[in-house]
């Protein structure tokens, strides 16, 4: 049975592997991995172009663009609107986000801030059980998507390791 220290150490190791993966892969590979190569070609081409344009326009490193894709994918359930993505990219560029680690930290902080706002915001309809239920459902769905994506990233990491082993054998 793992103790708290071992679990924390394992989480740190997994986060380091994720950072390394996000720094190394192209956004196209990330999309294909998340969708397990089942994304329609026209969407893949549009998304690769969108995030390539964002990378060039805001001068963001490849790894930061990958975190941006992942973040927007989670926040919007895969609905990539160019203006929304550009708004976040511009914000990250103004914040001078240059590393995957910094992008992940900012994305987590912004998500926490949004959750606090949702939980503390004085809604006119906060006592409306339908609105509260809708918010609870939306949060549950977002958490399920996060869990699914984390599992898919684990699969991508394993595939990357397999590819590295194959390349090492060939080299």
C-alpha cells in the first residue's frame, strides 16, 4: 500500500513525464492521441491550422500550444472557436508563458479561479434548483473529461516509450 509520500512522488513523476511529452509532440500528434486516431480529417486539418496560426501569431512555444489545446479541449468539450482560443493565447502571451510547466500552472490557476467564481458568484437564480443541478452536471461532465484525457495521456506516454525503445533498437 502506498503512503502519502509515495503517492506524491508518483504524481510528480507523472507530471514530469507529461511535461516532457507535451514539449516533444506536435499538436497534430496530441490531437490524434487524444482522439485515438479517430478524429475526422477535416477537423484535424482545421485544428492543426488553428493552433499553428496561434503559435505563429503569438510566438508561443510548441509545448505551450499543446497545453493550450488541452486546456481549451477540456474547457469547451472539444469546441474550438478561433476567437476564444486566440483570447486565451493572447492572455498567455501577455503573461509571457514560455514553458509547459508555466502554462500548466496558469491553466490550473485559472480553472480554480473560475470554480471559485462559480461557487461564490451572487447569482439571481442561485436558489433555483434547476440552475444548481445544471452547474453540478456541467462540473461532473468536465471532471469526467479530465479523467478520460488523463487516461489518454497515460496511453500516449506508453506509446511514446514504446516508440523510443523501437528507435533505440533500430539506432
